[in-house]
C-alpha cells in the first residue's frame, strides 16, 4: 500500500511536467506561448526580483525572528519563489533548460510536503528511504512511455525536418550572421526554404538558389529538442533522485545496525582506510563511524554524488560534435542533478541536525583529506571567485546600512566595526588562513585543465576529425580503414583525447563507404570490429611502448604516486586474472591514455589487461552505431529532405546509451577502487613500496617544504603576488568566457559539418573574436604561472642549501625565472 501511494504521489510532478512542458503533451502551446507573448517582460521581472532579494539581504531578513517578522519573511519567500517560477517560464525560449532545473528543485519539495501532511510522525530520513523504489519505477515507466510515443507516429520522430518545424513553431531566430545567403530575400527575416505538408507528411522545399545546407541557420535552436527529449531528462533526474535516496537509506541502516548491536564508537576510530564510496546496500560490518556519523556519512555520500557528476563533464566532452543535442541535454541534466541533490540533503536534515553535524563533517574531511583540501579550495576559487567578489560588495553595503541604523530590525555592526559584516569577516579570515599561493596555483591548474578539455578536446578535435571525414570521402573501404586506424592510434596517443570521438568518427566514415558492399548492418559490425582492434592495439602500445618504458624512470613513478594507496588498490584490482566487474570497470571507465600508461608503469600483465579491456565492445558498438545513424540522418534525397527520417531519433537514443555506459563504468570504477582501499587494507599495506621512489620522495619532501615556506603569502614579495594573482584572474576570466559565452567564442561545428562550408575553409574561423581573447588570456595565465613557479623554485633551492632567503619586494620573479634551473623539478 505504501509503495503504491508513494508511487502515485511521486509521479504527479513528472506527469504534470510531461503534460504541460514537453512535446508529448501541450508543451509547445503552453511553454512557448507564455514565452513568446510575454517574454519581453522577463528581464524586467529578473531585475525586480534581484532588487527585491538584495533589499531583503540588506535588511537582514534572515534574522527576523519575531512572530510578525516570521510571517512577513514567509510571505516574501513565497513571493520570490512564485517570481522565479514565472521568470523561468518567460525566458524559456532563451534558456530551455530552465524548466528541467525547476522540476529538479520542486520535486523534492513536493515529496517533503506529502511527508508533512501524512507522515509527520516519521523521521525524514526514514521517509526519504522509502522513495527509492517508487522513483525508480517512475523513471522506467517514463522511458517506456516516451519510447512508445516516439515510434507510434512518424511525426514524433526527431530529424532535420522536425528540427526546422520545431524551431519555427517555438519562435527560434535563424542565425543569418553566419548564413546571410539563406534569407528569402535581402533584408528579410524569413528563410529561403520552407516546410510543405502533403498527404499528412512534412517535407522541406528548397527553391532555386537556396542551398540545402541553409537548414544550419537553426543549428543553435535547442528549444525543440529539449521539448522532445524532455521526458528522458525527467526520467534521468527521477532516477538520480532514486539513486540518492538509496544513499540516504544506507546511512539509516548503519545507524540502526549500530544501535542494534550496541557497538561503541569514538570519532578517533575513523582512519584512512575507511571507505568513502559505499555500496548501494553495504553490509553492516563496513561501518566505522560513531552513531552520529551515520548522518555525517550521508553528507559525505552527497559529496561522492557530486564527484560522480563531475565525471559527466568528461562524458559531455566525449560527445561534443554530435550535433544531436545529447551533449547539451547531458549538461542540463548535470545541472539539474546538482540542484536536486542539494535539495535532498537540505530536506533530509533539520536545521538543528545540520548545525550539529557540520563541524564533525568538516573535521572528518580535514583529518582524512587534509593534504588534498587545497585542491578543493582551488576549485572553489576558480569557479566562484566572481560570486565571492559580488558577495563581498553586498556585505559592504549591508554593513553600511547597519552602521547608519536606518532600519530598526537590522543587526548591530559589531563591536570591532570593519568594512564587512561579522559573518563575512569570519569567512574572509578563514580564506586568509589558507596557503594562498598553493591554492591559487591549483586554481590556475584547474582552469588550464578546463580550457584544454573545452577548447582542444571539445572543439579542435572535432574539427580535425570532421576534416578526416571529408578527406576520406570517396576512397575505397580498405584505404579508409587504413587511414582511420592510423589517425585513431595517433589520437589515442594524445593524453587528453577520449576514445568516444574516435569511435564516433569510425561510425560515420566506415559505414558511409562500407554500406555499398556490406550493407548498413554489416558495415556497422565491421566498424565495431575495427574499433575494438584499434582500442586493443592502442592500449597495448600505450602500456608497453609508453608506460613500461617510462617505468624505468624514478621521477615518472614518483609523479604517478606508485606508492600511494590508490595505485596499490588499482594494482590489486587489475592484477587479478580473468574478468571481473572491478577490473573491467576500471579499464573501460578510466580515461584511455592515463589508464593504459599506468598499467605499463606498474608492469602489469599485457594479456590479462587486454582480456579485461575486451568488454569495451559494449561501449564501442553503441558509439559506432550512433555515428552511423548520424551519417544516415545527414543523407538527403534530391529534394533536400532526409532519406532516413528515423535515423535522427535512433541516434539520440543510442548516444544516450553511450553516455550511460561510459558514465556508469566510471562510477563503478571509482566505487571499487575505494572499496579495495578500504576492505582490503591489509593486502594494500602488504604491497612493498618502491624503494627508489620512496627515497626520491624523502629527498623531495625537504625541497617541497622549502617551497611551501618561501611561498607563504606573507613572505611573497609584491611582484610575485601580482604575477600569481594576475595569472589567476586571467584564467578565471577565460573560463567564464568559454563557459557562459561559448556561442560568442566559437563557431558551432559538428563531426558531419564541412570545414569549407561551415568555416570557409579555415580552421582559424572556428574562433570568434571573443574566443581569441579567451585563448590569449589562457596563454598569459600559463606564462605568468611559470614565472611565479620559477621564482619559487629558485628561492626553495637556496633555502634547501642553507642560504638565507630574503623576502625583499624589490626582487623580480622574472629575473629569478631567467636564472632558475629549468631542468629541475617543479613544485607547488
């Protein structure tokens, strides 16, 4: 009975969303009617909400504790919530992901409301644990219903005609800036092509002089695709909530088990072998927390879920260039999942519980991950620095209002006065206590990694592979296969390049030629076989040719942390003969180049690694199939209409399967590595340290301490501080440009696009003016970081040699860089 009731209640929000805001229901009529007819008021509403919330913050509304103040505060909060919902509706044509994110926020609140009305006596965590089954069931029902809807009517399929129709119905503006010749006539806002409906079937018509490639004016219009794929996004978000509820249930089972067995606890019992990644249904003996640690573990599990979601960035980058909207949909799902997970944590604890456990959580994180917290702080700096600066500005205004006392309910400015409020001063003092040189350096590293993934991998790799597709067109199957194998090996040898773009390219190129002799099914199987052979050969080359040769160098083994618990756990898993879920998940889910090279550095058995890699076929097959379907979807008949109208629909589904396989294997790999480090701690400890690496670590430890000492922020001269801070500012600006204004930085380009048509034959045209600015800031940041580190290394070497190091602000780091030992190790 409870399962059925919770299923019905949990299914109401997804049902309403699908009915009113997707193509399966009345989405196009409701969703965009509001946006098109009232959308011009969106920015005014956004400004009004911003001013209203700013005013409440200035007046310390969160401190209105009186009865009257609480009533006013609740009313204002409801007003803000209503305003945000209306705002999302008004700007839906410009930000189509907004409704998905709104659903993710309000779904947990809907479930909590049901709990308050009918299960008020139940503990929140107990109630949340009941939801995993109903939510999972609903997610499956949604997918089944959507699949049946798609194939029930050809008009429900997704192809180029459907994209054009959806763009016109939703009021998406054509991109005439890059396709000026696609206007119906000079100065007209109508396209030169149009949709004609005969006998109930829609088709594209291209008059004389209208290029069939003019449909690209709607390449940036994702509104229709989000409406079409919306039920899948809702299903995946609901599945994520089910997954998260299961995590919370594990915390409850730990708590109940410990009370049942009356196991004594102390916080000091937690050590470095405590597993971080719990199984969905873990055995009780794995628990190593005190009773309140069950709640703490829930919060840590929440952090684990966020780590899993970061993996989605790799998956999204892998699928860049598909032009099917799947990558964009995954980005929306990732954002929605972040919001949903935060909401679930918020409703799973009372305010008293959150305050009670916050200190314990932070203390545990500090004890277990204290050496690596600066990496997390750096991620916070590079992602949130502009928000922090804005917050400091607000705090300054708030403090000014407190001082002048114009509002009687404002908090006192504090005895010590100051520019910021007491709360902000405390937060600033905490940030000042960080090792700022180290944090800023890691922040620049995060930014560099992001730019490499977003620019080099997600854009330049796609352009190169699209050129390969063009260059091999018309060649025989054998020459194309040889060329693609050579290109594939070359791409696999580049560390940041994932394998999925290579498999997608194989799926586009080989079936395009192979279907003439092998048929479509035969050519896809042939492509899959080539992909498997290419992956195995490249992995062997990376392992034996690169990794094993590099294993002779102590510095390489030291760099990868061969003596670390993670590497030892990885060795235990991969050294096991035969096939196993942990072994396969690591070899498939891990990044291609680093995983294979590490196997070589650890000198693992090549035949066993090749055996463990063979299940890669479950990733390669759907990827090659997706590539073939993308090509088939781009094939047009003599009238300019798609020859395979159904291919676009199937490609979106298979690309989703590809993402799930890759993402799922990453999650399983991360889980089993942590389980091995925790459950097999004795076996991990039994693996002997690499003596040469240990000696090198001991020698390097002194130099690292010296570097840390000379780069203490109070010791760093002004010029060096300016270099590092400027480097940080440049990389943050560059990352924000690329992330928030991607369409202004890069020309959209997919694997099936032509460089001649889309980029006028010049790869440089991929970069728009703002893109060149972002790239320039990236280069400046890298150069300034090098200068700072060179200065720090020179000072560290002097200190390690017993030379007194001066903190004189007159010494230039640029002069230090010119005399530093360029061949020496770099530390940060």
